[in-house]
């Protein structure tokens, strides 16, 4: 099973036809490695944003 399948089976994301939706962000963050928080902090520092992705119209 691929990574997306594992995350979907755990109820953290929904994935179909190349589209992914995070369904349980707190649990997904808790399951991630410590590098997630380092990267997010740097992203926010460098770009001044919240780190949230912008959805296309």
C-alpha cells in the first residue's frame, strides 16, 4: 500500500483521482515527523503566511 493509502485507511486524508483532502489535520500533524514543524516554521518565517494552501477557483 502506498503512503496515501495508509493515510486514507487511518482516516487522516481522502484521496481519489489525484485529489487529496486532509480530513483530520491535528492527527496528521501528530503522525508526521518532527521535520514537519521545522519546515512549517521556516515557511512562515520566509513567506509570512499561515502555510495554508490556496485552492484554485
